[in-house]
C-alpha cells in the first residue's frame, strides 16, 4: 500500500533564500562579498569578507536568470532559485534577498522554516494554497488560496508551505528579510539529516513505528 | 523651447515601499497593524499598534491586486504600487515589504532614495536602464541595462533611478528591507516641498537662475 | 503493532522559553510588562506595554519556583518551565529569558525550533543526548552526550532536541536570547495544528501513507 | 544673466560625517580601526578590521583639530570637518561620530542626506536657517532659524540643509548616529556623478531643458 | 583631617544624556515623543509614545539654551545639560542625543558610565584631563589631556571621567549614541542609592571601614 | 582598626560573562570563533573571526566543567566561571552566554556592571541577597532575598551585586544577553585600574581623604 503511494511521493531539495528582520546594518555604501576568499583562507566572518570597493563594478550588483523556470521534475514538484548572498555577492550587508519558486501542477514547496528571515511572496502565475502555523502551544494554522497578483507574508521562523492547487505551472517571487536567511525543510532535516537522528528519538517524537522511521530515513 | 519640451516632461508622485536593513526584530509571532487606531486615538508608536492576536485571521497576512497594472499616464510615465505596512497591516514588525513598478514606454522612476531601506528589483517585463550613485565625495554612478529576469540591488539611502528604455511597457517587482522604508523623489522633495524651500537656497545649491528655480517650484 | 508501541509513545506540549539574538535594545533602565493591559484594551505593541516606572517594585524583577520539578508524566516524558516575558514581566525589553527542562528517564524534549532565539543549555542532573540539524541543503546533524555541568548551544532557528539517555531524572537550565523567542515543536506544529494541515500536503511532504497522516493528526 | 550669477554660485564638496541609528552593537570594549590594513590586503569587512587591543593607546581614542575653522572659500561658502571612523579610528563599532561645519556669511550646507544616520546639530556661532523635507508624498518642509546654543535634529535619510543667514561666520557641531553615515549632496550626486547620469533621465526628472542639464553637468 | 577636606569635596548630581550604539531603528520619518501622555495614562512603551504626525511642527525638532552655562556651584564643580528625549521630544526613535558639560576651575565630571550609549566629546573651552577604564580583568586606564578642539570617545558602558585641570572654566559638547542612554555616577549610585545599600556589602566590596561607609552614605 | 578589618575584606577578580540585548544577528547558521587566529595575525573584527564551517564539529558547541565549584578562597568569597565566547567559541555571533557563580558563606559578588548585557540569574543552592541601582538621578535600589529556584533580572549596564547571606555555600547560574558582555567590578575599576586614576580625581569624586584613596589603590 505504502509502496504504491510512494511512486508519486516527492523528495524535495530546495534551499530557500530568505531574509531576517534584523541583519546588522551596513557601515558603508556597500560591501560586496569577496567570492572564494574564505574558501582559500579558511577564515570567515559573520556574513562575508568584502571586495576592494575600488574594484567593484555594476556587475557586482547584478544577477541574471530569474526568468528561467526551475526544474520541477522531482518528487515534490517544485524548485527554488535563490538570489541570496551566496549567489549574488552584492547583497552582502544589505539585509535583503529574493527567490523564485516554480511549481509543477500539484507540486508543493513542503513545510519549512527560514531561521533568519520573514518571507513576503507574490504569485506571478497559477494558484497556490499557502499557510503557516504559529508557535506553541496554539499552533494555529493560517491558510489562503492565492491567485496571480496576490501577496502573503510568512513571519520569521514559522513553519509554512505553498502548494500548487491548479492544473498548470505556478510561479512565485519571494522577498526575504536577510541576505542569507537559510531554509529548513522539515521532513528533510528531521528524516534526512546527515548522519541520521537516532530512530528512537523520532519514533517517540512523531509517534511512528520504528520501521516507518527507518524507512523514511532511507528515503530522505 | 522649454515649453515645447515640458509637454512631455513628467511630474512624478510615487510613494515607494521599501525596507530598511535594520527594522527592530519582532518579539512575538506576529503583530498585525491595528488600522485606524492611531488616527482615532492620536497616539502613535514606532511602527504601529497591533491588533488583538486572537482576532487575527489569514486575511491579515494577505494582500491582493499586485497583478493590476498601475496607471502610468502621468508626467514621468511610471507608477509604484506599494505593499508596505500602510497598505498591508500584516507586515508590521516583520522588516520587509514589496512594490510593483509599472513603466510606460520611455517612462522612468526618477532619481529617489529610500531613507530606511535597501531595494532588490527583478524585471518581469521589458527593458530597464537602472543606476545608483554612491555617497560623497566619489559620487560614482553604477548602471546596468536589465531585461526580463534580471535582478539589481540599490543599497539603503543611495540615490537611484529606473528608466524604461524599451518601446513596450515594463514591469518590475521590488523587495525592500523595511516594513516602511519611505521614498524621497529628489526633484519633488527639493522643488516641490510644502511649503517651498526659499529659492535663494536652491539657486546656490543647484547653480540655477532664480527664475528657473521659481519656475520649477511652480511645476512640482 | 503500532498500537503496542504507542503505549510508550509520547505527546508533548512544551512551550519553550528562548531568546532571539536581536531583540530591540532597551531605551530606558527597565520597562516592566503591564500585565493584562492588552487583554483589556485589545491594543498591543511589539513586545509589551509597560508599567508606570514609579510603581515598579523589586518583585517585578523576581520570579520564583524554578526549583520545582515539572510534571513529566506525559507522552514525551519531559516538561519545560518557561521564565519568559509572559511569566516574568520584568524581562520586557531586556532580550533574555530562562527555562527549566525536566526529563523523566528516557524522556525527551522532541525536535523543535525557537523562531526568535538561540539557546544555551547547561545540565544540572542526569545525562542528555542532544543535537541540532543545520539548514538546507547540508542538514548536518551535530550531537553530543552531556553530563552534569556540560553546556551546549543551539543556534537560532535550527531544529534541535534533547533526550534523557539515563535511568534517572534529568534537569537542564537554558538561557535564551530573547524575552519571548517562542518554540515550535515540529511534530505538533506539523501534525497537530489547529485546524489541521490538509493531509494531501503532508503525505507528499513526509512521504507517508495518507492513512498514517490522518492517524497522526488524530493523535496530536 | 546666468553667467553673472554663477560668479557667486557655489560648488560644494562636503563629505558629512553622520551616524546611523542602528550600527551593529560592539562585541568588545573597543575595536579600533586598523589603518591601511584593507588597503594593503584588499580585503574588507562591514566597518573596519581592528587593531590588536594590546597595542591600542589613548591616542587611538583621540582626535585633534576641531577648533580649526574649515576653509569656506568655495562656491557654497561652507566646509565640513568630519570626525568619523575614516579620520578617527577609535570610533569603529561604536555607532557615533561628530562633524564641525563652518559657514561663510551667506554660505550654505546645501540640500543633502545621510544614508545611514540621524544628525543633531548645535550652533556655536552665528545664525543658521535650517530645514528638512519629509518623504513622499507629503514632502513637508520643517524650517527654523537657529542662534547660538540652539539645537535641531535631522532624521535619518531625509533631505536637509543649513544656511548662514547672518553677516558673520557661523559654526555648528553635529553629533551623528553612525561611525560612518555617509553624505549625499543632492546636486552633486545628481548632476555631478562620475560618470554623468544620461541627460535624458535628468531632463525628465527635473523638468529641465536638456541644455540646462548638460550645462549643470559640466559645472558639477 | 577628613573634615577639613570635605569642605571642598563635592556632591554631584548630574544626569548625563548619552546614546546607545543600538537604539531600535525608526520605522517612519519621525515619531516625536508625546509629552505627558504616559504620565496621565500610566501606560508606557520602550521609548515614548508619539504625537500625531499631522500636529508636529518645526518646534518639535528644536531645542534652545545650550549656550547657557550650567551652574557649577556644587561639590564637584561641574554641570551637565542634557538634550535627550526627555528634554527634546523630537529625538524619539532617532538614536542620538547631545549634552553640554560645564566645569568650574578644577571641577570634575566624576567617574560614571552610560548604560546605553557611547559618548564622543569635543572641548569648546579650557583644558580637560579625561580617561576611561576597560572592563575586567585588565581594567586598563586610558587618559589624555584635551584642549580646545580636541575630541575623545568613551565606549559604551565603560567607567570614565573628565576633570578641568585649568584655572578657567571649561566647556564640552558630547554626542551620544542613544536617545536616552542614562548615566550612572558611580559614587552616587554606590553610596547614595535610595534606599542605601547595606553597609556590610560596601565595606567588603570597597575594603573600607564600616564607619567610613556609613559616613559616605550620609554624605551622598 | 582598618587593618583588623581588612583581614576578612576581600579582593575580587571576577570576570563576568554576560550578554547584551543587541548583539548583531547571525548571518549564517553558525560562525564558530577561530581560536588564536587574531593573536597570530594581529588582525581583529567586531566579535571573532570564524572557523571554516566544514571543519566545525559538535565539540565546538560544547563546553564542560560548569559542575565544578569555583575557588571562593579569596577576599570577596566568590568566584565566577564564564562560559562566553572567549571560553566557548561556539557562541560567536549567537548573542548569549552563561556564567556559574559560587559564593562562600557570606561571600559576595561585589557591585559591578555589564557594559554590554542584561543578566538573568537563578539560584541553585543557598540564599542570596541581590540588588541593582537605577541610573541618575533617582538611583533607586531594588533588592530581594533569593532562595533555591528563585530568579532575578539585572537590566543592561546597571550596577548590581549578589551576597550570600546564608551559612552555607551558594551557587547561581546566569544567562546573559551577549556573547561577551564584559564585567566591570566597580571597586577594582575605580581603585585598581592600571595605571591608577590620579588620586585627586577620586578624593573629590568619592569624598575620601587622599590617604584613604592611596591606601585603597595599593590594595586593589
């Protein structure tokens, strides 16, 4: 029974680009991230080291390709293209980032959080069913069906999701309140961590049979 | 000569919705702005008073209409639709906002600053020529021509502009690092303030003939 | 099979008290939360309204009872006693809080996040196995077995857990970087939200049979 | 006509030292900027790298020369002496700076903004007419004539100016809410950027004849 | 011997106006403090409630009187005139304040801290000997003699002092990184608190004879 | 008389580990401090340089030894064990720290401030008399006697103390709102700075006979 189902069940691997409400403020006009410097020097700072401002050009503040649909041919049927400080060095110290999210028909951006950012999403194409859950102990669920031009906000750190409930592809753009808010896809982090969480912890936490937990851990 | 020109010269009246890199962080899951409360009570706080969380519904986190083109039939040929805390109460305390910018052919979003936010812009339709100028004393200009799917970032507080250099309409979406970053259209603020700035100040500052200054002050 | 297991499987209902790394700084010596004012007036602010400082006494900076063991007779075998701005008004504007966590033998504080705070934990009694998972796409798991006097830190927003791996009760104290960081118990928020998340979303996200999802939603 | 006027019209080249309301807080007693290190290494950070604290001396927290009048023999008849992190390394991480502003009779500190700071100004000598303009769409102008001992505040990011309306020199001291808030002299940034902004943009934005724009761009 | 000395020994009662490096950022152009509102309503917020922006005038951003010498005819021979949010409502949410410090010949601004702000001081008249002490366990003392036009910075929270070492009056202006940083005059807070600290605590802490402590507590 | 007393009077040398309400927020999951890098390179940043995240292990988030009583055999009869970014590199960028405080019978943690943090203290063993003094000009003293399980909060930057008023040892744990808030023991900083503060300053400030000041400066 489960097997049959799993054929259509999805693996998701999205890295969301979001933005925290409280990135440290910039102390100069700009501080473009110095690519690969930390990789070579093995020294890091909060955020990124910056390029010599005399060498900065307009291209440092420019990113291209957000018009290209992401590949949604995966288990969850969605794809996130991040425009954060890792892919767009000009954002360093500026406290903001973007993402494009593509959804195949009935695809979803499964439940996840952004540990360092609030997300404001606008639908460009299609129809999305979206929601977030508040923290303990209420765990209230707020949901809405969004069409083209509709906007929704997911407060920092709360679990949220977006599902394409239409028969066509859907596209959304998200603004995020940090240069690198991170994303935690709940199922992946819980069942697919590296190394895996001891099954005993998860069987109790999720009230699942140990075999189911071990099965899930193999899948993720 | 001037007169002939002015027929096509534009007055602009856009209120941009941007986002500062350093809005205070939220101290609860959400704090939806309480509409009209300050108007009635004549008491205000930094940001907005908030609605009783028990009365909050999904609609408080929802805004619609960003699919509707703004009216660009004005002197600058552009229009900004703000999705900030004034129009979207759910953003209160969350440090982020959005805007849609429409451009008529050859329309522009004239030089302006956001006093409390960095702006990250993505082009949805058309071709924009964009740029920003760094602070004194370098005043370096960084410019780029953007096409569909291209992204650019305008650091907090710096003067920037966007011009539609194509023959068709253009559309952009901006993510902004504050719930209410404000916008200052330079020409409007300088020549169109209420009341006007003493012409003597502006003649010296802008090295313009007093008559030109007075003429401009009438126009804006 | 599942039934047999569930006898020992736990429901958890803990509300963690944590602290964000970036609460807004205080603008006066103290701003003790004004209890019940918002409840009566239905008006709220980011954080809490404050008591007249002339009426503040030493008792406003005092909380008692953290010596009392929490009741761990529940499905997860743990209990969190929060000392945050909701239970201790003197913390308002001060960016810090505490919690006491009690664990029955083999009890656990199941996977959860604090949307607005980092947690630093010290073990007072017993032996805890603790861990956290980093964000996408690495989802690295860092774990450690802690004994009396050992300290561990869980960075803001990341999923973490603590398990009593000893035969005796365990006790921990956590310092948290916000006056009200919130806690999101993953299993509760995902399977126990109010109202429930559409089962279709969860079956796909967690790769679970729909019946299992519906079963879990009844349990949480 | 214009020519005659321009003899007394001024070019201004002031770099204001201001301070943002939200510089990141210090994480140690002090972090004195390490002069020239970034120039040599071509590596930068948000703010400045810091000197070995063991090598820091009292001179690192000391700046001299604010008693020396600035040279106001220029087109705007004013001069700003900055005491910010670039000239006074001890300010690094401390979120504050100072400036001395000298005014020749009828000289002015022309319309400008500080992208990263609020300015509080006190008049030491003379009589200043000062003002600032609020953001769109109100663009309200607030002005005041200040005499010796009078204080005025210019909120972060708003366009403001100071004019010596007396027959004698005037002197002011400004406290600023960032270690390096930057200054943007509007006319310079708009008409004197390097390279120049396309005249077409400015003719439309400022409703000026293209020849006037090109004339101004040569002047600035 | 002590008696003879005490005739010239000073009691000091200065309330310094300083500014923290991390006041929350403003969320609108301005938020002028609403005078007396909290006194009447007995309800407070972090910072101050704000006046209806429509009723705000230029006078709200204006303070006068910093040209008037403070009365230094007191035991320490100094006087601080604060221009902070309590005396100048326009500063609310703006993260900066000023103070004027007057010194009689040989007067001092005795050892004190600003719990919420860094101070940058410029000497207008006279000669000051100034210093600050770093935190534990080094407790390094940095000192400098300042003349007219000299500037010094006292990092947030560190104990510092200023002494007029000249035969004439001295005047200084300080910029401070908060709208209300507070000041703690060490001797007053320790020996003159209300009610007094138990003498036993102070005898041990300061290694003073209990009679000396009790004597000091009467004096302060 | 004094001599007899001094036999039991204490010298204190505690370096408190506290936490500021406003440490800059993290811009990545973690940024573990790179030990000794600054010592070797003589280059520093606000906070600490960080270790290559690929080399980080669970041990970087782990500190042991808080179960070990500190040595209180000193003049004040207390001892502070800091768990801050200097001793626990995993705390870097995370805005929180801990401390254990041990008290001999009648020992005290003498009056001190934390320049960059609020402290929340919980008593584990014994009975403490604690208090803090507000800033000028009220200097109100708030005190409380705490027993096992009692909690008290000391707002950022205010002078506070803890005294063991019981016949047995006392133990407390403090959570602090910065990775490195620093501590300033008042008596040490004032009378024991290196080099010493000119006795003339202290005689006037503390209304003490110069010989007493010089005596104290020898002691501390």
